[in-house]
């Protein structure tokens, strides 16, 4: 027991002090990062920064995460990208040269850089490292933690030999408080900072700040080395009430910085009693503009409100209300009644009175008559004005001649515009519609109506009236103004294609009606000329002539039908049964009258006779819009790859081929398939020279190998084809059916669908407007951005399904460009108030305003005495008078004479900010120490007082 109680036998815990602590690991980690970034050793060897390089140069940044125990820090390296000096021997750096940061403290080439890190502005350094708390980490507030971090960076700098200054961010982040250190061979610079809410009264002027500086450097030399002083006062102009605007321009603040560089203590006086610092006498003026973040601009508002409609889900009936739907029900009953009456064998009134369009227009009048004025989304005058803009040909009498010529004039004008203006083809990039086309004008009107005249309900009302107008034109054969002729242009938006398709239907219908009219007139003339001779004609001809509108007279040339727009039969099946014996005879090659000839083909003759080979009049291929093409492709793809599916697919695709074969047979009686191939596909007819039995060289031809393949579709189609001219064939393009499909498609479109259809046109118009306004203002940055935006829009609008998030971002880009242009126009208006009479003054002002938009800060040439300076001075004077005299004028109790005599309005308001930079080079801490750079940057504002000092000391001789 005695042994157990012996103190020497007790076990003690041994602490291993060789194990690294968290603090040591943190210091080591900082050294590793400095080594990885190659910041070890001398920082000399770089070029001295040129004047303004801190603003115009490029700044780089590197960042890594480091931890102190479980506390996360960011360590960031900021540096100005510069070229190193090439001639090492000529500019050889001494081993004990000061670090670059110490040299930068005294450099005067980059005082007050407008665009740089705050430490760059306060200390003038071009390279530094910052350690700051990580995201969601507490700020370093306690003094002990601040000292621990400062000790860490001091040890890291000493161990690594890094001469780049290193800072730690302390206190709350919004205060921008930093403490740091820079070490060199035998020297050290301490970076210190003071930040207060209010400016102490004794330090509210240059005299008090110089006292702080002297006491801090503690120099005992007499006389004291000269102190270099640079002062900058900033004045803010907010009230620019010199012009009236239809819409409030974007908020712009003008910041005028008046600078007194390179002063000495005895040159200027600034204390609590008197100051020499008059802004008008400052030798250096510079200006910057600060703008509102989200200004309200008209084009942007139009685009934003229009884009919002894309997300709406209401139909036109839901938007316009039940009353409108009930009226539409009555309208539909009127249309059904009209269709029933049209199918009756005997009509008690003329057919024209019972047309669908007349019923539609009577229903429209009924709607307007029963709809109260206050319920109508669009005012009648506004609606009529909009419709006249969309359909300008409606302003004149809708005669046949006018409806023919108007579209032609529009197209001719469009071609001339296309030749003159390269922007005309912009619609191809954006898949919108040509400028001034019907679709383009409709998009502008919808956008305007949506923004100014009732929003969604007004858009639905306009669209309803637009569709009714299109139906009226279809029923009455009036061509639609503002659409190019020909088939739908697949390069345009789908809505434009649909409108072109409807116009194609109207053109075909007009041509068919004209052909029918010519046929009737021709037959009427024959009756009058032939007289009684008509009874002697063959029975078949008499029967054909009595069936009016079915066949042209034998002597009638097909050229009389303009543009090959032929008369087609609606009921080919019944006709085929009646004429079956006749057509069977023609299949055998028996002689018959040729029909539908256009002209001879290259002096060729038929292979089995000496008759010339004629090119037939054929039907034009059916025009199609992109959605119909896609639908057709899906149907053909669903047929599969089986033999039956392939055969059926070939038959479906050979409708046009069969029609052309029938037309060829009618134009060339007695022809064979080889004749058709010689005209239709010359490559499939192979000719070669052979020697006949008599020894003569003759040319012999035969079908190509692919034409001889068993089951070839051409052979099958030729055997099936009847002798039928194009005018008597079933129409490849049923204009009536297609027109009704288009009108139905348009009628069921919701306002949101309409907006999506017209979105490319609106963006097209917005880009053109920005280009037009930029050309007036001449802003290079906007010009470049417009080009980039156009390419971006081309990608966004050519996809079948729009990415609305990207489109919204694109609209925001357009709004940003509009803001820049509006700011430029606002600035030009403001600086044009007192334009110089001299031309050079005007040019100088234009250059000055353009620079304000492109550069962060612009030097005012001539300071307060130059052209721009004079205008700025006057703007401040006017703002001061407006601010100080207005309250006096409203005070009726004050004597006017007393007011006028006692009120002295200053030209400038009190400075919003004062910055004072004091520099010198003195030995510190002892008189025999090296003369080292000392710097103090002072910021005095209404609610901020900041002192940022960099004080160097000699660590060898102290």
C-alpha cells in the first residue's frame, strides 16, 4: 500500500508540443498558397504604371479557400496585368530595392482611379492579397482575432519572402475595413484604417488632417520634408429640369470631380475659418454619370407587355365575354343558313345576296349594333384607324383593278427597298416577315393596341375583326394587300405563310373565275356566228357545249388563260364515268384533237410519228406551309419501310407526276412513255449512235436502267394516266378547301397564340428601331451589341418551340440598349443648351457626350472655362436657384425685397464627397533611418469619415 501511495509512481499526461497547432497550420497554408501563386521573392522588375493605366488596364484575380480550424477564409490575389521589363541588364534591379507597393505609394499617375478595387484607390497599389471571411461566416470584430490574423500574415510574409502587400478584412463587410502589411529587405509598411460615421469637427478640413499626418509619421527633422497634397471635391447634380419630355427620361446623376493636384502645404489654405478651394478655379475637372438601374423606357415597356401575352391562356370568346359568343352563335347560324340556301336547286333571290361573306358582314353589323359602346374593347375610331393601317387598300374603292394592282405596287416597292437597304433581309435571319408586309404591320398594331388601348381584350377584338376582314376578301375575290405573290415563303413566320396561302387561294379562284368568264363569252360568240350551223355538229360536241363551264371550244388557244391559271372541275369522278368510252379509245393511241398545248419542245418530234413534241399546260404544284409539310412528312414516315408502305408512299408522292402525264397525253396524241421521259427527265432517256441494216449511222434511244426496273412507278403511272388536259383534271390544289382551312386556323387562335406568332416580327421591329436610333446617336458599343443580339435572336427564333426564359433575357438586352441610347439623347439635349457658336466647340461637346457613355470618367477639357465646363457650371447654377429660390417664392409671408436682398445663391452645392491625399518621404522611426514613403488617404462625406494610412518604417536602423 505504501508503494501505491508513492507520488513517484503516479502516471502524468505528456503534451507533445511538436504537434502543429491550428494556427501554425493556417500560417503554413497561407505560405503554400503564396508559393503556388509564385509570389515568393522580389516583386520588382515590372514597368512603372503609366498615367490612367489603373483604369484602362486589365485587372486579374485568383482565389482559393483556406481554413483556420473550422473557420473558412477566402484568400484572393488582385493584380494589374503588365508586361515585365525585357532588358534585365539595362534596368537591373538592386537587391535591396523597395517593394513595388512602396514605390506605388508615392506614384502620382493613377490618383483617384474611377474603376478599381477600393484598396487600389486608397493606397495606389497595383498588386495585393486579401484574406476575407468566407460566405456565411462571422465578421472578424474582436481585437484579439484581428491581431491573430495580422500576426499570421506577418509570419507568412517573413517566412516566404513575399513582397506583395497582404490585407485582412476586419469588422462588418459593408464597412470595407482592412488592415495589412508589406515587407521588404529591411523595411516594412503597415496599412491602417479608421472609419467613423461622422466627421470630427477638428478634422473637417485640410489643416486638421495634416496635423494627424504629422503626428503619425513622428518626424523630428527640421525643417520637415515637403508634403505633397492632392485634393478632390465631388459635386452631384440631380435636378436637370431644363427640358420637358413626353416620357420621363432615365434618371441620370452627374458627378463633377474638381481636382487640385500637386499642392504643397503653403500654397492652399483650408481650415475651419477660410478655404481657397473654389471649384471654378480647380485646374482639373472630370465628370462621370450615374444612372438608374431599371429606368422606364417606352420600347422596353411595349416589348415587356407584349411578351406577357404569350403566357395568357384565355380564348377570344372568353376574353370578349358571353355576349360576343352569343352574337357569334347567331353569326354561325346565319352562315349555316346561307350554305343551306346555296345548295338548293332554285334560289328565290340572287346567289350573291346569299354568299357567306354577306352573312358574315351582316352578323358583324349585328354584333356592333347590340354591343354597347362602353363594352367595346376598342373604340370604333381607333379600330377603323388600325384596320386602315393594316389594310391600306381599303381606303379606296375595292374595284377589281385596284385589288390587282395594289399587291403588285407593294411588292415592287419592297424590291426597291431590298436593293437600297441591307436591313430588309433581316427578316430572313429572324424568321419574321418583310418590312411593311401585312404581318409586320399587324404585329405593330397588336403591340400598340395592347399597350395603349385595352390590353388583352383589345387584342382579341382586333384579331376578331382582322379574321372577318380576311374572310370578306376571300369570299369577294379581293387580293390581300402587302403580301408577295407566289407560294408561301417558308423562310418567314408561320402566320405570314398562312396569309400567303390564303392569298394564293384568292389568286387561283380569281383566275378560275376569269377563265370561266372567257369561256362563256367565247361560246356566246360562237352561238351568234354559227347560227343554225350548230345543229350539224356531232352529238358529243353538242352535249359538251350544253354542259356549260366544262370544256373550251376546239379553236380556243390555251394561251388565253393568264399564267396557266386553268379551269378545273370539282366532280371528276362523275365526269370520268360519262367519258369513259372516249378516254379508253384515246389510251390506245387513236387520233384525237390535241388540247392544252403550250409550245413545241426543242424541235423534237414524237417517236412514233412526225408530229412535233409539245410542252403541255400543267397544273402548278400545290403550295404548302411548313406545318403542312411537317404533317405530310409524318404521314409518309408512318407508312413504314415495308413493300406495301413504300408502294403507297410512292403513289402519294406521284400525284403531280400523274397530272403531268395526263396533260402530256392530251397535248401529244399518240405519244409513248419514251416521249414523256425525253421532256420530263432527259437523263432517263439514253441515246447512242448505231449502224442499221443498210450501213447508215442512226441515233437510237431507250429508257435508262432505272426506268426498266420491274414495278417502276413511272411505268405504272403512265399506264394509269388518262388523256386529260390540265383544265379538266381534278385540282392538285383545292383553293376552296385550303382557304377554309386557313380561315379556320386563324379563327381558333387565342390571343396568346397570336402573340407567339407575331413575336419574331415585334423583335424584328425593335432591332430595326434600335439600329435607326443608334445611327442618329452614333454609339459604337450599342452598334456592336445590336449585331451580337441579332445573331442570338436568329438562333432563338428558328427553333420550333421557343425558350421563353432566353427570350425574356433577350428582351432585357434590347431594353438595356434602349436605355443607353435614351441616356445619350438625354445627355445631348442637356449639353446642347448652350452650344458654342464655334464649330470646334460643337464637335468638342459631341465628343464629350459620347465619351461619357463609353468611359467611366471623362476629363473636361479646359476645366470650368471650356465649352463643356461652362455648360456644367450653368447646369449647377440653375439647379441651385431652382432648389433655393422655390421655397422662398412659396412663402407669401416673407417680404420680397428682403428676400431678394438677403439671399445669395452659391453656384455649387456643398461637395458630396471630399478626398484628400497626403504623401511624403521621411525617415522613420528614427532620424537616421531610411527615408521611406508615407501616405494618408482621407475621405470626408456626410455620413462617412475614413482615414487609410500606409506608414513605412526601417526595420534595420531603428
